[in-house]
C-alpha cells in the first residue's frame, strides 16, 4: 500500500513558466519530507527537504510547500529550465533520523524549450 | 572522487542462480543502503548499515542478504534468484545519519533481470 503518492505520472511545461509537482501522503506520523531528482541512467539526487514544523522551504528556484492538514506537499520550480527535465520523487520519513524513507512513484517533468 | 559506484550495471540471471551486487563509496560515509525500484512503485528499502560490521532489515528484506565487512563496501546477495526480484537496485550512502538528517547520495543503479 503506497503511503506516498504522486498521482501525476508526467507533466509538461514551457521553459520559463512554473512547474508544480504534487505529492500526497497517508501516514500522519510522517514528519520529514524530501524531493529527489533523477536523470536517466543515474541515481536519484537530493533536491530539497522540509520538516513538518515548517510549511515552506525555499532554495533558489525550488520551493517546497507542506500542508499538513491536507497531507499534501508540492514542489514549485520557477522559472523552469530545460535542464530540469527529469523524474522527480517525493519521499517521507516517520521519524527524524530514521533510516527508512517511503518514496512516491515519481513524476516525469518535461520542460519544453 | 567517484562517489557511490555499483557493480555490475546490468545482469541477467536464471531462476535459482545466485549473485552479489557490489556497492562502493569513497566518501568515508558511515551509513549505506540498498533499495529496489519496480515499475509503478517508488524506491523501497531492502537493507541498510549504520557502520562497518552492522546490518539491519528495511521494508522488503526477504530473499536478500547483505554484508558490510569494510566501511567503503556494502554487498547485496541473492542466494536463489526469483523472477519477482527483477528490478533496478540502487545503493546509497550518508555521512553519519539517516536521510532526514544527512544528504543521501545514490549510485547509478544495477538493472537485474531474472528469467
């Protein structure tokens, strides 16, 4: 049973526009959330994270928003660039420092030049 | 500095055969992890290690064994491969804590097919 869900398998966005990737979770014990980016034939790369004590975290063009009441988080990329084309995974942890992450199935983002 | 490397990149096995996947990291990291990724599913943790000589079970450990005899290496073994173990396997490491406290670095993956 998927505890972390990414319901959009793919997303296409024009270069320069905003990309919004969504993630939902079911386990109310999750308290730390991460986004990873994956290019073909490479392993995932950590992108940005957020603790449940915050509702927003920003790093350059990337911002993650957390809505605990809705059990929903989103990743915003502004402006989108062709190099952002990749698969994006969200992941969640039930305890700070825990070793088990629960991953979503991924969303493939294509940024059209 | 190669980061996290995995050997082999691809492998085809017959049901019942055994093999070992090797993960190596040159970052002097304490923690190492093995994940599998199946189509339509997220990555799932198989086993992990918090230091040389230690191993622990993750979410989906059945059918796998691991060893961490040297700090830089983490081996994943399949004693008797089954078609259900067809997957892409990723190794990862962190400096000294779980992925919610330390950046997790992944290898490029091993694509395993069991016929």
